[in-house]
C-alpha cells in the first residue's frame, strides 16, 4: 500500500495518493508511514504550517532511519519555502517603510503599543515577531509582554501603521496612536466634589489654571484608571564603609484616579496631592480634620472606596506600573506630552508622562463611547 502511495506521488497523481491514504487510514491510522504521507500531501497542497506540524510529530514516533531521512528532507523543504516567504515579506515591508519615509505628510509622530499575550502563546508568536523586526527569537519572546501593555517604539505613524498591520496579521495584539491624539482629550484636575447625588458636581482646575465646576451623571463615566506614582526626594544613607552618602530615593507615593467621560471628550484626574479633603462632600468621619498629615491617607482610602463602589460596573484599569517601566527609555516623550500633573519633583521623571500616556491610550483605544452602567 505504501509503495502504491509513493508511486502515485512520484507521478504527481495526487488524487490517487489521497484516496489511498484515506483508505489506509481506516485500517492503520497510527502507522508513522501513513502520517508521513499525510504530511507530504499537505505539503504538496500548500498547507505548509500543518505539514510542518505533522512532520515534526511523526519524527517523534519512529526510529526507522529511512523514514526519519524522508521526514527531515520534508522539514528542510518547508523551511526553505518559509525562508523565501519571510524574505519576500521583509522586502515588501522595507519597500513600504521607505515609501512612507519619503512622504512629508507621513511624518506625524506616534507610539506603537504591544498588548499582553498568554505565556503559552508566546513561543509561536515570538518567531513571527522576530521575523518582522529582524531580531532573534529569544529577544522577541522577551519583548512580547504577558502582564500589561508595552511601549515598544516611537516613530512616524506611517511606519508604525505598517508594523501594526504585519503584527496583527500574525496574531500579535497591538495598536498605534499619534502623539497629537494623546494631548487632545481635555483633562480637569479635581479639587473637590460639591455634590455626589443624584448627580456629581465637581470643582476642578482646568489646564489654564482656572477654577470652575462641572456637573455630570455617574452613568457618563465610561472607564476608571488608577495608578500610583513614586515621589522622589533626597535622603542620607550609609555606604558599605559606614560613611554617610546622599542619594535620591522614593519617599512617598501619589495616588491617582482618572474618570473617563468619553462623550464629553474629558478626563477627570483626581490626585491625593491636589484634592481638597477639607472642602466639599465628606467621605469619612475624619475628613474635616485639620491634621492633614495623619488623615490624608485615610481620607483618600475612603474616597477611593466610594468611587469604586459607585462605579463598580465601569471597566477598571490598574496595570499602570508595568506599563510605566516600559516608557523609561523614551525620554524624548517628556516634552511632547503634557502630564496634566503638578507634583513636586526634584528632577525630571518619566512617571508623570507615563500615566498620561496610559490613561489617554485607554481613553482613545479602549474606552467605549457610552457607559456600561
């Protein structure tokens, strides 16, 4: 039977070969030779990925030297085909990138964001990622995130759009956004809530440092974003020789919650460093206390708890910290993005800009146009 299959393949009578394989399958489906010829037929019909999987599985099932040699020849043929396809794709991608660079209208700056994938899916995706960016597979696996978004590249939007198209085509989740869009949503810095029921009335500071108020219904909130930003300061420490040394360390953390009102193109930013707990609505028994140093954290916890309870049905985004770490090497973003925060900083840091990026990207890419309440 196997001789007949081989002869049919040699004379390119694939219809007969397929019929013989199907007939033999009903009698001896586990035979390694049968599985080899199934893989060979898939190779001939252009099912390259499936043929490769079957060749490699069959290689583990046999010790027959003749069969092993033929399987390895099949794998080598598939690898040669894949290499040609990869080179063609790279040439097409490079041509598209070069064309994009020559058009002045395509030079708008943007961000390429990689979205997390399950660890079990990383290995096959890493091979495709490596081919697209011309890096080794091990590095590609490290670049694909598994916890949170990763800021992977800053560049011209036309170029990033090409990469996004190729990555998504291979099943790698990602997106890009122009930096100009990051700065478009209005951001109001909350001072205090004057009322919370039935509607919320907020006193805020606008981007022009003007104090005003806005009234909105809680059902207008389409997303909640929270983050913790380190506050750095100078301190004295001891070195290995017990000498005093001055260094910059994390002294505290600023707590931030953003409320997205998509229909109003508005982000309400609430920060424990700027919120006036002694004014407006009271959220805890100690909020009116003048002992700010001892009560501010408790006030914030009570306030944050109320917001989360009020907005329990609204999507909550809280994976800011791992995303922020991926922005550390992109210092060119600092002057491009308005952080809409006025935290006391002893030197420039990427954390404030990173939170604006994180929240604005969620607002632009993931926040639905209508609320879910």
